[in-house]
């Protein structure tokens, strides 16, 4: 942990190396912890989470690395495994499918109501991340969805890049959701046009880039969080459209992030 109370983590989705190698790799880059994917073909798979997650936590702890969160299922077995392993957060993104947005919000809140007793029993927080496109998209929607819950149980993983892609000013977003933030995600991207000007309808997609280059101003995020004396986990998600450059770009981004916060 840095002197200002910030712990730096990285989402290890790009790297499927054995856990001892992964621990050394992220520690050498300057991270204190990781977000571990609990997904098929990763170091801990969902069906093996009860045994695999506590074992992974011990292996990584020997490298000086803590599992700050997982990206995985929200069933009782996974929540219990997180509690045993000392993993405080399960991060999820909520997709809006065929139903209307307000119908989806109501359905999600009923799901959270059922999960709260299990989360409380095991001391685990469900972290809902905002995500562009047909997901819970921004801070205002996060606040509407989870504002009535104790943030010890259901909280926000606020993602600055997805927020910027949806056009909500970052300083206002932090104001809106600050009371429920359990972790802050840092990555960056911008909308890239996929069709020429002669197209009948323009098509766009997100290009994921380095921290300095996208729509989300990392300096603004740092300024607003420091103004509030925020302490917690800052997770760099290592999402880049240039997949082959992930190792180089994440090293540049952790150095950039630390320069802003320290």
C-alpha cells in the first residue's frame, strides 16, 4: 500500500501463466494486488473455486500480492470461497437484455436482496461495475440501482473509461456514486468510426488504448479522488485493443497512475 492509502491492483485477464510466475510478474511491475478471473481456462476455474481460490491466495501472498477482487460467479460457493480466502470483492457487470431498463433494475435488486445475507455472512462485497452499451451504464444508474444497499454488501466498482464513453462528466460521476465506491477501475478508450462518410449510417466501436490517450482523464480522476482523501483499491484493467502490446502498455500505465496519485 502506498502512503496515501491506495492499493494498486491489476486485472490479470491477459495472463494465464502459473500463479507463482503471475505473482512475481505483477509484483515486479509495481502492483500490490490483482483482480483474478475465476473463469474457465484460468488459474482458478468456477467448479474448483472452493479449493482453488484459497490456495491461489496463499501462493500469491508468498509473492507479496493480494487478491483484491475476483471477476466471477456470485453463487454461494464462490462467495464462501472468497470469504475463506480473504478476497473482499466479487466484481460483476450487469447486462440489460430484452427487458426494459427499469424492469431489469427491479429484477437485479431482487437478486441482490437474496444475496445480501450470504454476502454478510462471509464478509464479501458484491461490486457492480458500470459498462457502456447495454449494461448498467454510468454513475447515475449505479446509484439508482444500489444506492439503497449497505455498501459493505453491494457497492460500486466505478469504471472511469466506461463512464467517459457514455458521456457522463467524471467529476460529477464521482460525486454521484462516491458513497458506494468499493474499487475504482482505470483503463482508457475512445469511440472509433468504422465506416466512411459515405455510409448511410455511421458505425462506431471502442478502441481501448493507454491511460494517457482516451476519453477518460486520469488526471481528473486522481484530482477528484485526492480531494476527497479517498483510500482503497485502484485497479488497472489492462484492456487494450492492441493485445500484443499489453505487457508494455500496462507498465507505462502503472507508472502514469502512480505519478498522478503519489
